[in-house]
C-alpha cells in the first residue's frame, strides 16, 4: 500500500530507539561494562480478544439488519523500499563486507505486501450522522520475513453540517525495526521490536465554503520486548492545520508538536525528545484521463520537515538534534465510484547534528519508497 503522509496527525517515521541499540550497531557499547545482573522482566500484555469477540457477536446477531447499511472497503497493495532497515551509508558498507552485527539483514531493499479491510456502520438521527467503524491491516515483507506488522483500529465519528469529530483507538501488537546486540553481555543479536497503543481525537470545522480547519491530539504508549525494555515510553502529539481550496489547486499547511518521554531510562541513556513538525501539501482537482471523462485522476505533492531535539545527556544524546525531510508525490486514479488505484513515491532523508562523530556516521540515512494500491469500496 502506498505510504502517504498524514497531514494532520503524523505517524512518526523514526520510532524511538534506545541508546544501547544505536551504540551496538556501530560496534561501540558503553553499557556492556556495567551490565545489570538482574534479568529483565517480561511484560504481560493485555488481550484484545474480548473486544474482537464482542464485535463479532454484535455483527452475528444483527446480521440481517446490518447487511443493508454496512459500508466499507478492501484494498491490496505492494511497496518497495531501497533501504528497508534505514541503514546509514556506513552500515550499508559494513553489510557489503558481511559484518556479523548485520547478519540479520537478508537484503537491504525489499518488497512489502499489504492488505486492509475497513467496515463502517453509519447511523442517522435527525441532523446527526454517527459512524462507528473498525479496520484491520496486515503487512509482510518478502525477503526479510521478520518484518511483518498487523494493526487493528476502532473508531467513532460524528458529523454535522460544518464540522465533524472523530475518536480512535489503535493497537499494533508487533512492529519490528531491526536487530541489535542485547545489553546482557551475551553478544547475541535480538529483535528490536515493540507494541504500540494509540489513542487519538480529531476535529474538523469548515468556517468558509472553501476553507477547513483541523485539530488533532494523539497519545501513544510504546512497549518494547523483554530485551530492550529501557526504550519504553509514551508520546503526546498535538497539531493544527488549515486547508483552502483555490480555483486551480488545494493547499494544506499544518504544524505538530510532539513530546516523547523515555519511561525506563538507564543512567544517561535518556531518549526523550521534543519535535516540531511542519507539513505542507498541494493537490490538483480531479481531471479526466480520457475523452469520455469516466475515469479521473488527482495528483498531489507533500513535504514534511521534522526538527527533533533530544533531552538526554552523555555522548549519545547530549546536544543531539535530528532533522528529517520527507517528500511524497502521488496520484489517485478513480476508475469508477467503487474502484480506485493509487501510485506513490516517497523520499526520506535524516540529517543528524551532534558532537559525536560516530553517532552522525551511524544515524544519518536516506530511503526511497514506491507503492501501488488497488481499493474496492462497498
């Protein structure tokens, strides 16, 4: 599925990483000399099975009534990344020379298959429209099979004439970034993965016929696996955006502030940070692809810029700042009222400022992504 930029509440491209992970990637680990002797606790995650079973019971008992009103979509997509693990130039060279620390990498580029199902049940009461919904997504990489990701989201949206309000809860039980050496002194490579719970609230208001204002608030909890619990944390993101439709194009501009708190910090390994995120997007109106005009297409161009300032001390986080640029170009092709096709290209580049030359060498990277998606609405 194409990887598009969320203009209002961005899903952070670079997830929080522990200092242990970063240092080990470069063959330098200041923590191994004082590794704790106590074993790390294994977290017991809450089960979402009762929620899923309750939803299935509602659908089964009300099937005859729901069939006439339920709406949704099914989509399938494929994506390509030329740097799927977001490796620096230094790490790419080490991979070419079969460095043991990068033995987990099967290929530096990869294809990703993705499918998504969405269901909604719009209810109308007088001038209110209330729409509960659920969606499920699953993505799987072809060569690097450890990179798979399931997502489940529940949402509720309320619409009026000139405004709408939406609340959502999303659970991602497995997000895998890469492998790093565990800090227990064994020297073993372990999966650096985590689960995430996301709670978000979005509002939109249309004060003028061509102008919309949007606001969003999001809270995220990150729970890393038993090998890297020191990276656990929570993030709060708030943002505002403005959209105006001009005669020949639509312009979107927004700003987000993001704060991540590293809950289980160790000594000076505090990965907490604050971010300023600036977003812009321009899109053209739908245009016919042929003389009949039944098939239309809509191109767009977006740019995100994030300034991330780390709050920790020491040689790894002290005075560190990451600057990430994300450029995305895409086109949506509307084949019919039910079928549409999308193409997408994204370029990501991260620049790092620090007094630590090793950090700069290991953390700067660039990535190019291509994606295609076919969607059917019902």
